[in-house]
């Protein structure tokens, strides 16, 4: 009912530009303005066919851009909705549950914990050391303390503590919503978009310069052929000069319009659209494999990752915590006997912020999975009644700095203090130990024996959590005490296991084969981290396992020398993680960092690619990250890297294809003028080739499926050009071959075009040149699907969409030539001529395959002669553990 009354908790979308506004934006593009002027000039001199053709080309370009960009926007909006609609914890009908942020309504009670996003505006009902990060609203970096009845704002983050809030305003009615309505939400370009934009500008500059020089050359030729003389000494000479100019004007206009068409054909104006569509659709596809891209530039950067700094819990492991062993009251106990220790049960249930939903499928943890595992081990499905009947007078929330959490409850005339956390911290808080039903002094020898037992469990890969408590009647003690050293009674500890994810060992090996190094930065102890490292095979010969304290003792230069040999950093702190990331970047590495806590935010922000956990991660970590893993799985990171490398290759495919077409157009036009041949292409021909090649075929290359082979090469280096050496060789080779075929046809007419077949609309020789050029370009798109010496046969049918698009493009070329020949300055061709054109067009594929096959064969022969005996491997210590 409240949902229907108040609506959805989201901001109203800004009003989009109208179709008329978008059409007006076309006139801001210089090339389009030039094209429109050229069309107007054609109409003025009576060349109605050229004029209408040019305006139709402009209109068709606008329609294609509108349709494709519309699809791009829809894909991006769908992705944004998936990314922004986060889960929040709400209390409804007395039970804690998770709902989407958009489902929050006024009156809801929201649970606020460290790292959570505040989903709407509201008032605080309960606060325990609650501090908010409001810098995104106020610009102030200091955390703001919140007490009961204080106002909290949607979009801010919980920096510390625990609390409850009642929602008062949602959506546009919130403070952030009112600000959002006034913001200009124009999207920024990604680094690759900027790089490709500059490439497009460079192509435009070069092509414009060449076209201008060609126009001047043609102008000189026209003046010479028409014997144009300008003499204004007398009225007779003046009229004669005007007459000669009028006579030469159609030729001048034709030269001008053709050169403008050449510029338009050369400029890859489809590049920005292709990039946006490819990025948006790729981001959508990646979302289906559990990778949410928050920033588009991550699509590009992730393919260049050379080092992954990963945490352990939930990323390498399943995040399905379960209590494996229990040590309580001085001895190891069975799980089924836990109910014999009510004080321990209260510590697990009350001194906790987690919840568990029990069902036939098993327990589902809401909140911290370690705390959820404890509640699940107790097996009390009615545990909430104990919480609801308990009055908590003080809470000390867990943080990576204090490594423990504490709850103090009131019981009639006494208070119970419950603490749990890292074993070394809890033991330091204790002066006594509960053994059986007696409390004994905790002497140094007993501490050593307890730590030995704890370390034994850790060496088995378990996370160990220790417990302590105390009953006291001193209200002053519990409210004023900050240092709990040797004040509590040690209750015991539990060993919690978290099995490795299926395939994580193989994923790390795939990353290693792709020359991507994986380092584990975990908060676990040295023994637990070492056990996991050995299990997943990350501890190769010569690699070290070190504690964060070892990193802290190194100078920056020493750290850079040590890092290549460090596989795992145990007891890793946020500052340690940040320092390691900075050092790796200074070494020239492209670094990905995974994180889930509020204190991981600096390292996530500093990393080249910050990867947050979608399940276990806090909202602070998600906001700081570039990518969110919806399954918290390391295997997904490797899959995302594969996608990143693949999308980069797709941009290269497009560039290779379009540059080849551009070079050929210029090459043939220049040759025709230098060798005094008639113009091989009209303006309409060039504009049509520009539209049809910059459109569907280019997009098909942008959506080429990712090759498994992308993980067999090293990462792309920072700052490297998107046009590599092999692309240059391929572009030159294919341009030369296609240019040669077209030149031979222009010079020798080997296709057998009827040179006498000339109509008012065109002639067969020019139509054959036009169709042959388009056909060769379409077949060359097949070559651009593969890089290097890879044959197109290997993956020929893996992109049936591309094959369909290329076939459809060829059919469209045939249809427009046959049915709209007058409009396209062409004449209909016979079926036999089309068979010849298609046959000759396919030779560019045959030529490529022969060249690649010959080079592969030569390489194989060379390898046989270059083989050397393998060097003997030198054994190194398999493991170094440094505290």
C-alpha cells in the first residue's frame, strides 16, 4: 500500500533531448555542414540527383546514429539500474530481511552497519558509535557523529558503528534527490574513447589535407583543359571571362563535391557510435556473467591487468562459513553440546549484527558470514526472541583496527560483557579462563598452550575466532572503560572453515599463463594464509609468505625489490594494501585490487581497476570500485580480464577495417587523377560506401566473440598505441592488394564491363568499379576478424551474426544498384557480372590466407633449425614464511 502511495525510491530521470534537438546538433559538426553546403550547391547548378543524394546520405546517417545510439543508451540504462539498485537491510514484521533500495518506502526501519549505504532520508532511532560519511553531500571529509533523533541522508555512507533509522523521504524528496535534479549528467569519455577520438581527428586532418591538395590539382587540370582566362579590362573580356567560368563551373563543382565526399568517407564518424554500442552491449553481457561495470573505462583497463591483489574470503573461497571445531570451557566440544554453555550462546547471538534465514535449502546469512556461521552452528531458529528481550547498554563495533566487537547487556542488577574477535586480541583482554565450571588464572604458560592449539587449527586452513566474557555490577566500569586488557574471562574459541571455490586453482593458473600474477592480501593469520596458498598452488618455488609487519619495515625501494617474490601478505591492513598497490604501479604494473570492507576503499580507488564484492562487500567498497562481482568469485575476475582483452581486440578490428577502406578510396582517386583517368567514383558512391561500411559491418566486428587465445599473450602495456605493428602490415598489404585489383580494372577492364553502356545516370564501367570496391571491402571484413597469422577458418562460424550482417550488406549493395541505379549514379548489372564481382571480391580472402599460410610454414621451418636443448631447471626453496 505504501509503495503505491509513495512510488519507487529513485530519482526522476533527466529529460532527454528531443529528436528535433538531436537533428539540430548535426549542424554543429563541420563535416556535415560542408556536406549540406555541397548538396545545396548541386541543387543550385541543376545537379538535382547529386543534391538529393547527398541530403539522403545525411538523413540516412542521422537515422542510423539515432537508432544505434538509442540501443546503446538503453543497454547503459539497464546496466546502471542493475548497479545502482543495491540491497539494504530492513526490519519488517519484526524480522530482518534484505530488499532492493528502490523498494524502500517511508516508515521502513533500516539497519545501518559499517560500510552500508543510506537508501533514503530519515531519522535515527538507535545509535551505537554511529558515524556517517557525508562528504558526497557536504564536501566535508570528517565523519559526522549521529545520535538518536539525528537526521541522516540518502546517498551517504555508514563510516563506523551500528544503528537503526526510520525512513521519512525517498526519491526526489531527499536532499540528494533535489541536488540531482540540478545536475548536468553529461557522461564523460573514457580514456580509450579519448585516444580513439584523437585517432579520428588525426585521420580527419590527414584525409582533409590530401583531399584539399587533390582538389587543387583537379582545379588546375580543369583550368588548363578549359583554357580559362580571367580578363576584366573591358566589358567584352569581362563577359567572356564569366562565360568561361560558367562553362567550367560544373567540373569545378564536381571536383569539389567529390573531394568533400572523399573526406566524409575517410573520416570514421561511426567510431564514437561503435565504441558506445560495443561498450554498452559488452557491459550488459558481462553483467550476465556476474561482472557489473560501474565505470566504462574499466572495460578497457581490465584487459591490461598484470597483477591481481586479491583477498581470500569469499573471493578465493565460497564464503560459506561453517563452524568446524569448537574449544569451550577448557576442552574441545561437540557442536550438539553447545547449548550446555548459555553464556557462549549469548555471546554468539547478542554480540552480533548478523541474521540467518533457515529454510529447507539450508541457512542463508544476512550480514557478516562469520557471525552467521556461529548462529547457524547453534541451530536456534528462534534466536531473535533472545535478542529482542535483551537490553544492550553499550556496543563496540568491529573494525580492522581493533579486531574485536563487544556488547554489554543489562541483566537485572548486573551487566554481562561479551567480546569476540582475533585470538591474540581476546587473550590479551583476559586475565582468567573458564575451565569446566570454574574460573582459573590465565598464566603465561597456559596462554602459550592455548595459542599453540589455535595455531594448529589455523595451519589446517581454519579461521579461528575467540570469545571472552565477564559479569559485573559496576555501571561506571562498563561505561567508562576503553582499555579492556586483562579484565575478562576467556571462554574458548571456534574454528571456522570456508571451502575453496571450484575452479579457483585453475583460474589462477589461467591468469599465470596470461602473464598475470596473483597476490593474496588477507587479514588471516600467517598459518591460515599459508595453508590456503599451498592448497590453491600460488606458492611456487621461491615465493614468500609474509606478514604485514614485514612490509612495514621495508623502505619503498626495498619493497619494490621484494614484491616480485611475495605471493601472500597475511594480517594485511588497509594501509599495507594501499602501499603495495602504489609500489606495483610505480614498477609499471597495471593493478587490480579486490575488497569488501570500508577500509578497502583507498586501495580500490588507487588501483587501476578496483573490484568490489557484490555479496559480502560494503556499499563504501562498491562506490570506490570500478567493477562489482555479483558472485564474489575470483574465477569471474579472470573471465572479466578475458572480456577486457577481447573488447580491445574488437576496437582494433574496427580500426583495421575502416582504415583499409579509407586508404583504398584515396589511393584510387589519386591514381585516377595522376594517370588522367575519368573519376572512378561519384560523390554518391563514396557517401554510400562510407555509410554501408561504417555501419553494419563495422558493428559486426565490434561484437566479435572473445577468443580463448587472448589469454595466451601478455597484457597490453600502458600507453601503447591501439594500432600495433602487425595491424599496420595487414592494412598496407590488404590496401595494396585491393588497390591493385581496382587499378587493373580501371586500366585494363579485365572484368569485361561494357564501356559503351552509358546512360544519363551513369555507365557500366563506373558501376563495376563501385560494386567491386564495396564487394572487396565486405570480404576484407572477414580478414579483419582475425589477427596475426590465425586463419579465418578456425572461428569462421562462431559469429553467425557477423556472417549474416556481411551477407545482408552484400545483398543490399546488389539491390540498390539494380533497383535504384539512377539515384546511385549506376546502371543495372547482369547476373554474370555480379558473379564475377563476388568472385573477384573473395580473392582478398584467398590472398590473405595464402600469405598467412606461407608465413606459418616458413616459421615452422625456422623453428626446426632454431631448436636448442632445454636448460636445466635449478631447484629453489618451495616456501619462505616470514613474520
